């Protein structure tokens, strides 16, 4: 079987861990959950993303200032204030995302669009589609979460699916090669 593959790259990207809602320091997760893949599928307008593989060169810790929605009324000062918090996020540096499609038409459709991992400012741009055999795709270095229907001996809870009324999502993580190696630059 052959895959029609589009490779997305960018300078940085952040994958929001599902446990990170209130964490003060959060590292980007290294795998794509079923709901992230479904969101990408819908954005690209394709029928299915068969496989994916994600790698990156390192993490950069970045600070982000946040404000809660509500205001606090300080009676003594006669003013409204909004408290601030600083979150520290570990952002992926130079992420490379390979997406595999069943048909050349879907790969060409995907290759005309950018993707964002989990924040709109983290833009990844596509390459021209390539045809890779199953073995060639399997040899690409990176992280790939293989989705499962429930917990098994080698699967774990990876979040809750926003497209399936908050149903638990499970997966088995496959790590191939050195997914955080610096890429060899062509001359």
C-alpha cells in the first residue's frame, strides 16, 4: 500500500496537553490526539487522515500572560481590576508533521492549505505531496499515537474528545528513531 504524504513544517508549534488547563508550567505534548486529527481533517476538507508522524528539534520555554474573564471590584480604590497570571509553555521548535492520505486528490487538497497545531499563531506550511510506501512512512522518525477504543495493556488515556461529547480517548504511543534530532541541512 502507498500513502500520499504531505509534510508540514514551521518555526514553532504548541500542542496543548489535555491536563494543562490550570498548570502554571506546561510542556507541549509530543503526539496528536484523535480530536486534534479530526480537527485537522475537517479544516483540510478531506475524508480521512490515515496516519501521522510528528518530530521536532527541541523545546523553547515561553511565558504567556493571561487574564481571567471576570473583573474584581475593589471598593476601597473604586476601580475594577483583572488579575494576571504568567504561564510558562514549552513550545516545539521546528516541528515537522507528516500526514498520510489514501488518494492523490486529497493530498493535493491538503497541500494547498496551512495547518495550526493548537494555536492560530503556530502556522505550519505544506510541501508538495509525495508517494511513500507503508514501510517508508513507518521509517520516518517521530511520534505517532495509534488510537484505540479503550484502555489496554499498552494504551493510555490521552484526553477527552470534543467531537464526541467528551468521550475518553485512548492511544498507544509509537516512537521511531530520534524524533528530536536536528535535521540534516541539504547543501
